[in-house]
């Protein structure tokens, strides 16, 4: 663990997300899991299957964030161009990875490992493989860039296999409170509380559930004592406004759990 | 309608999406609806509630894309900073918009339009309002930037109210075919078909439904005749591979429908 904040960017690669045809399901998983290990997802981008866009974006974000995770575009078809783009971004040749090839050879019945599927054994030279316990074809890591599949079940399995390679900072802890008060009625007090606790991030999310208006308030901080102190004050504010707040059941769990 | 391709970028603004606490639901709606009116969602970014990040990102993408749509951060609390950031990005002062104020005054019971809620009547000077038929507090437009709420029901209502302000190109039409063939087995033929039809975008999306492996193939083009021709050839390829394909029922619908 490091004392500095550790940042990450996710690149979701794929026309099908931008067309609205497929709903991305990877971002929320990665945001939550990264937070649990002390890495903050600081930005995410959804970009199309267009080589210069992927190369340029990758070079921008890998310089700007501690870690970059890509999802999508590593299958056997012509529209799977992520590996080639990563190679180009790093200026490494894209070559047949012997270990990846061996895994695919062991996986497919004789005659099934055709030219298209062999595309999935190509990585930028020197890349470190990421295991795929679901369907074998591996992802890979080059420096701070982790290239994973787009299918959620595979991406999640790949991620769990690389967690030990990641060095996080202090996890953001969170507590969240649901109140039957419109956010406009608590906004001023909340703003003042935020000023008092600049090290506790305070978010306010209004909802309307079948006509029942309310607000979910989320406090996040790395220091448990500061989080508790802010939560106690917030509780007092809600009571003074005549409201009853309901805290999420497990305040000790990291950020995304509530 | 214009003959040129028309592009858009969506900025999803909010820590709660990056923490994984909230699953974004606006991107797929906007991708689909924009496509229906001939505007192509070319990139999306999820960014945190941090002023310099929002300002810098906004200035980058509003220069690069024909339209920019933002979601989130226009409520009454201290973490709702989108309006101020848009003002800063354009170099306009953030001022109380009289029309927005009048709408809020008509909406809230006497005494309820407090200072916090009046924040929602502030826009960059000269902004054009975007109606909010759900909860009154308006969004706004400055040049090619449309600022909308984050709550999906409100965002969708706002979007339908601005559709007439948008000028699209030719909508991307699409047809999609589901086959019980692994994508590695059709990849080579599909790649060749893509080479023959550079004006038809061909996507391949593998799935594994309870052990049934298959592929969804999506063809997208602006010219119906080219789309039909590519679809006929693809149908032939699938039959030659001994597979049976199932086309989506309504091929005449625009891109995101299938």
C-alpha cells in the first residue's frame, strides 16, 4: 500500500456501447472493485473501434493516470483491434505470444484453432498475459495498461487474477444515509458541513420513488475517525430538520458497498 | 438534415458513477436516440465533480464534436457544480436566469424556494433553457453544449424537448443476425465481407447463454440498398457454414432498435 492517492482510467472500447445497443456493465464493477483496493477510478471513456482514436486516447490516459484498464476488442474478428492499437501506442511490434498460443492449442479441439482465433494469441512484444479462466483467450498487461475482455463474466475473472499486481492506496470508506427530505431543504446545511470537512467527500442524490421524494447522502473518506465525526454531525442536522435518517447497514465496508 | 456525418459526445458528470455506486443509464438512451435522428455518439466520458476537470474536458470536446450533452450536477447542493463549470468554460458569467427563477417560483410552495434551490435558476449568461416537465428546474443550452439532469426520467424528458433543436445527418440503419456459430468460425469470412463493404460497419459480439455459444452480427450503414446487399451475402455465408441465422424482426428500424 502507498500513502499517495492512486488513480485509474477505464477505456471501454466498442461501437456497440456507443450505439446504445449494449449497456455497459463493466464500469460499475471496476469502479467498485478498484475502490476496495485503494485505487480511485478517476475517469472513464467510451470510444469507438477506430484505430487512431484508440491509440491517441491510450497514450493520453496512460501518461495521466497510474493505471489504465481497457475492456473490449480482443476477440477473433476484424473489429477486434485493441491488441494492435496497444502495440502501436507503445511502439512495440504485435507478435504471436508463444504462451498464449499454447493455451489456445490446449483449449480448442484439433483443427479449430484457425487463423482468426490465432489473432487472440497476438500481443505487443514483451506483454505479460492475463489469465482467462472462462474461455482461455488471455488478456495482457503492458506497463500500466491492462487489456481485458468486454464480456462481463470474463472481464471480472480476468480482473480478479490481476488484483495482486496492483498497488493501491488507502481505500475510500463510505457511509450513506437515506432521508425523506428533499435535497433542496438540506442543501445549505450540507454545504456548511462540507466546508467543515474538506477531507470528507459529500454527495447528495435525490430520488423520487412512486411520489416519495427523498435524498441519499453519501460520505466518503480515507480516515475512519473523520468519516464517523462527519456522519455524527450529519445525523444531528437531519434530526434538527425533523427528519429520520436511515444509515446503510454496514458502514465499515469500503466505498462501493452501500 | 445534412449530408455530412454529425457527431456527439456525452459527458457523464458525477463521482457516484465512478465509484460504482450508481450504474449509468443515460448513455445507452442517448446513443440510441441520437442515432435515430442521424447523430452519431462518437465518444462518452465519465468525469468526477471536480471543477478544473469538467472545464477542461468540456472545452476539449465542444471543439471536437458537433454536439455535447452533459448529464448530472445541476441540482441544489454544493456538489452540483456543472452550471458554474459550463459558464467558466465559455467565459460567460453565471447569473440568475429570470425565466428559470419564474418557473421555480411557480413550482415551489411559498417559502420553499430557498437559496440552495435558487442555485438551480443560475445559468451562464445568454443560455437557452431546456424544459424540465418532471420537476421544473431547467437544463440549458450554450452553443453546441446541452446541459441536462442526471436522473434518467428527467434527462429523457429534457432530451425529447430539445430534439427539434438538433440537426442530424442520415441515420445509421442496422440489421442484426444471431447465429449458433462461434465467432472464431465465421471471423475470416466476415472479415472478407467487411473488406467488400467498407461502407457497412460490421460488428461481431459473441455470447454464451447457459452453455449455448453463439454470435450476434450487426450490420450498420446509412444506405438501405448497401445494407440489404451485405445482409444477403452474410446470410449466404452463414448457410454455407451450415448454420441457421435468425434476423432481428424489424430491419427497417434505425440503428439502436434491434
